[in-house]
């Protein structure tokens, strides 16, 4: 984890038609840290994550006010190449979405679209990213089999590897362990600890326990508002806001 600010969210307000779902959000994310944004359903967390690579603009009724700066540049400026932005800031969703092709081709698909044709380069890339996603040992002998035959946990790790193959700078993870068994969850969490050496990671965790296990920094949102943020250990051991304490200890949510 470094002291460099990778992402700055300044005065974000977000609306779906007339319904406001995020209110005056200000949040900084340092490079090479794991930030978990947690809170009950309806807190605006998924909207925040999707706004960080402009996926929200695929919803016609969505409107954002404020700024999202990545390395000091507002990603919502008109001159930003959105395709390149989504390569730099990759997203993994709560439901794994492998492509209907082989495990190998799932990983190689993005690099091939970018023009990579060298078979040995692609093979090395597939091996490296599957290792980073803690999936290589499971699939190294069946890379030509369908990705759809993998278990749910394996499919999710494949989706992480697919994002890694595009060499992003930031990885967004929207509840990537929801519905997964404890073993698959542990493998993904172990991957996150290793991946932050190379990437900045923003996670909507499966639960507060997961946030406590994997995060350097956490942010608690409630009703679209940022209630509290800070170092994970400090927030979980001595929360400053009673609402944070109530949520962490299970009094609501």
C-alpha cells in the first residue's frame, strides 16, 4: 500500500430519474490498497462501483453529479476513451459470467481483441493470470474444456483472471463471493491479498467479516451516505459513529 492517491471521488451525487441514491460522497482510494465499501442493501454501493468505470452510463435514466478523478484526471470528461477506461478499471460482478468457450479462450479473448496473436505470449498470460486468481492448480490439465463446466467458485476466479489478462490498474469487485462456499471464498480472499501488490482493489464485500479480513481501509455507507471511513482495524475495533457500530455488531442490516 502506498500513499499515492489513485482515485478521488469528489462531491458525488447520483440519481436514477428523480430518485437520489448517493449523496455528497467524498472518498479517496490509495494505490495498492484494498478498500471495502460495505453497508446494507440499498446503500448505493453498487452504483458507486459502477460509476468508477462509467458502467452506470449504460442506464439511460442514470445521472451523476461531481467528479471521479483517476490519477488526477476526471474520467467523466468528454475526451476520455471509455473502452480504454474499462480496461484500466476492470469489474467483476456478483454472478460469474464465463464466456461459452474454453477456459483458455476465456482468458485469451480480451488480449486477442487487442491484437495479441503470439501463442506463447497468450499461453504465458493464461498461466500467470490463472495463478494470480488461485485457479491454475484446479484447471491446468483441462484448459481446452468448457468454462461453463467449472463450479461457481471456479467460474468466479476465472472471471477475475479474465479481468487480470487485460492488465488493469484498478479492480472493482461487487460481492464476488455471494453464493460461494467457504473454500472458494477463502481462495478468492487469498488472491486479493496477493493482487494488491500490483493493483488497487475496491470491494463490495460479502459481509462485514470479509471486509475485516481482507481490507486495508473500509467505508461504511447507509442510505446513500458515507457514514464513516478509515483504516479497517480502527473502524472495526473502535467505530466513531454509533450507526457503524450497530451495523458491525448486527443490530440492524
